[in-house]
C-alpha cells in the first residue's frame, strides 16, 4: 500500500512522530487505554483524506491542491469554517509522492454522489475502511439511522424552537437527522434558505473526543444541508467541536476567566480567554489573527490590537491572548 511505503520513510521524522503521538493521546483519552498502533494510524489517515475530499466535492470546490485540501484552506477561502481543519493526518505531504497520493485519492471521490443522501453515510465509509477486529476491540458502534431518526423525532418536538447538542456525537448520525428535521420544519414554515442555515448553525451542535469521529461528524453536518449548501451565506461555521464533554476546564479569577486546555507532553496548558472560548465566531477569528501574527513575526502589541477589534472579545481578552504570542 502506498501509505505503508510513505510511513516507512517518515515514521521517524520528529514532526510526523509528534502528530502520531498527539493522535495516540486523544485516542487514549477517548478509550481510557492505549489502543493506537501504526496500522490504525494509517487507516485513519486514509479515511481523513477521503472525508475531507468529500467535503470539498459536496461544496463544488476543487480537490487538486493537497495542502489546501487537508489544511481546510480550500473550504475557508469559500467561507466554510470549522468543517475541515489541519490535523495529524497531513504527514504524507512531507514527500512529493505523498502529495501525489493525496491528490489521486481526492480525485477518486468524484464518483461519489452524496448531496442528496438521506442518512449518515460516512459511518458506513468508516466501517468499510477500518478493520472490523480493531473496531470491535475499540468498542466502536454507530447508531443505526432508523433509530437515530426516531429518537430525534421524539425528542425534538419543536425543531424551530429547540436547540440540539450531542455531547458524544461520533460520526454525526444524530446531528444529521436533527439538521434534516430542522430544515423540513423551516421549509414548512416558509423560511428562506439563509434563515434555515443560520438556525442550523446556531441550534444543532456536536462534540466528541475522538479526532476522526469529529472529522466525520463535521462533514456529515454539511451533508445534511443537502441543496441548501449552495445557498449558503458568505461565511458559515460548522458547529462540531473536538472536546471532552466530561471535563470542565473553566478557571475563574478576579476580573475574568479562561479555559485551560492540556497539551500532551507539556505541563503548561493553553489558556484561552473566556471571551473567545464562549463565542465560536470570535474564537475562529482569534485563531486566524494569532496565526497571521506568528506568520508575520508580529509584536504582541500589534496582535493585541487585531484581537481587540474582533466583535465579542473584550479588551482584556485581547491583552491576555496577545501576550502569550510574545
């Protein structure tokens, strides 16, 4: 297999090894024990490439730029945030042969016709690509669509008035049916497409600690939009997050608060000011400002000014985030 050959060359590369260790740490957190091995890492890498290519295809975006595809830049440039992000699985791009493999796999997704799907098809893709014995050992089981649809129909009686949060969303099966139920209700009420999309982004959200499941769930959420995806606003953020619903890392202190995020291999957690942590749009824009500041080798003061201009962030939030850049 081509990925095996790439892995044989890159497995001892420090950057690649760090990404594998970070992936392994998240799986350990998800399953409570060491479960990651090289074979599973390669399966997850291939699956992630396919799923990210599907996300671009559904939105009629090109998939011939491997770096833009895997980093999420292709979608971000089209105004879609939070659907595809840089992660542990872009390591093949360190070699020209790896970039060509990503391009080849992405182009093969052209044969999929997914815009009109009526179920969470990505969990089927996961089942077909990840070894059944490994899924059994990991205890991974995805809820059948017929059952998820019935539960959503029972629990969400007024989809235009209720909010849905799945704190362990897996591949996004419940999110898919919650979004579809909201869309049907919005159309029945005579809502325009942009209003329905805004309601979906605000009212149907997911969270999971499994890094690959979150990637699937984000794209499943997009697939649930169906033809509404072509009627999207200039900026649309997919509200599915990587996180542990069983942990609460909010720290309060005099004059403010922040969220602590543990970093594998480092005893210093990331400290995210509450103003950014509580508002997804502000958080995304804050990350963009920090990344741009790092790329430009900007001073903390100039980064702070950029952060303070973001709607939803307080001056104190901007100060706290900017000094960490320095």
